[in-house]
């Protein structure tokens, strides 16, 4: 199994998302969907702790195999492999 992923930054969080690869063009499209959702919900996400950010993303995109969120203060949360 090979994973594809994306990295998105908000003002507070650095978020890495991974999923089973779907093929180059589909991976690019899915990364855009994840990034767009994070961008639209940036204010809400920036008010949350790392564990809540990970849970929100996993709930919104159940096909994600791993989600990692970290902030500039060293807090980190991860769900998945």
C-alpha cells in the first residue's frame, strides 16, 4: 500500500493528511479538496486544540489513513498508522 498526502498550514496549525493513493490526477484533486476545506474552516480550526483538529478532519474525510496536526508550541496530535 502506498499513501499520498498533502501539507496545509493555517495561522496556528501545520496539518499533514495522508490517504491511499488514487492515482496522480485523483490525488491532486483530493489534496485540493482537503486544502480547500481547511482554508474555508481556518478560523474554526485555529480556535481548536490539536486533538480536536485531527478529529474534525478525520470526521470530514473518513478515507484519510493518517492525519497529523502540530502547532508552533510543540503540541502534536496524530491519528492513523
